């Protein structure tokens, strides 16, 4: 909310705030950053008041410019529930929290074959921010499968680390560097183009071709698409796939909504099962 308050100032809207919102503004801006772990009733009231103000809503429409995450709206709209004594985060709440991966996280998985054979694989999660990449890009000696996730809805947003660089452009370029690197060149790739739900809502309001990096977008190039949203999905998939330097490998693309746990669970299970099958074959188990 502080970011939205600063945004209204930069946009020149602050003087249009309701009187009640001006008081709420002061409460929010004076709140201690550590207070997020235990918001006071006064702060909760201020957050609710500001979120309902039309001036804040106008600033929200321009959130891409100020690097305000889309999931913030979910939490503002659920303040009444969140402020209740004894509140416990739901699965939906947890899925919408953004925590940056700042280190390499290794999660071991054991996969059991139909005959009871057990094989172990590791899922390695790495930081995606530009400042984190140098820590892991040379970490891998051998990888069996690359899973790359990019947010479709960020086609008009800028990086936190570099407010002149488009996030989607950065994702496409990083995808090219990773999959064509010596450690991954011969490996299959699963590409998750994520946040399709937010993408569907954004495209009618922010046309893809209105973003300078994607002025070449032309929906008529995708005659099978039933809408501009679908054409946009095909367009960005094409942007990623054309960076593949190894025509002999497979790149499996899925359009996803990470908050749809059923869909994501099935897709990840399918990827693991496919990889496990290859591992069992290589080990001579099948």
C-alpha cells in the first residue's frame, strides 16, 4: 500500500483523496515496516479505507509502472478475513505470497516404479533475479530436465533491478541463455507460461502491441486463435521457442495458472513421471 501511496503522489492524484483517506494515508506511511508481522486495528482500518478510494484504484491501474505485484489486490480484498483474531493462512493465501529465491534450494524426491524400484531425483530451485543468476548458472554438471517458468502477464512490466528493462524480454533472453548453455543444450525443457488468468484480464486493457518491445504483435498472424488473448498466448510461445538452438530436443509448453493447484499438480506430476520413466530406462530397470 505504501507503494500505491507513493504512486498517487508521482501521478499527481494525492490532492484528490477523500478526507478519510488522507488520515489513512498518514497511518500507512508512518507504519513501521516490521509491523507487517502484527498489524494494528488502526492500520487494518487504514488499508481498507485506502483500497476503497478511487484515487488509489486509479494508481492501481498503473501498477506495472511502479512494480506493484498483481497479487496485492487479493490481500487487500481479503483484509476483513485476514484481520480476524486467530487468522490462519489458507492455501490460496500462501500461493499468492511472493518470496524471492535468493539461494539454491535442493529438494530430493524419491520416485517408485510399478515394480517397486526406487530412484531418487533432485528438484533444484534457483533465484531468477538478475543479481542471483551468477550464483547458480555454473552450478550444474548434469541436468535431466529443465523447467522454466515465465509470467505471461508481465509483458508490460519492468524489472525491479532495472526499471528500463521489460520483464518479458528479460525472461525470453534468460530462457535462451539457459537452454542453450553447455549444461542444458541436450536436455528436454518444460516451459510454463504462467499467470494466464491475469494475462486474460490485462490484454483487453493493455494491448500487447502497445508495448514497445512487442510492437510486431499482429493477431492476424494466428488465424486459429479465437481471440486476441489466444493470439497473444501463441505469440509469446513463439517468442520463446524460436530461441531454441537444438532442433532435436523437445520443449513442452503449458499455459498455467499457478494458483490452480489441481492443474499445476497434474502438470508437475506428468513431468516427473516422464523423467522417472527415462531414468528407469537408463538404469536398466525397464
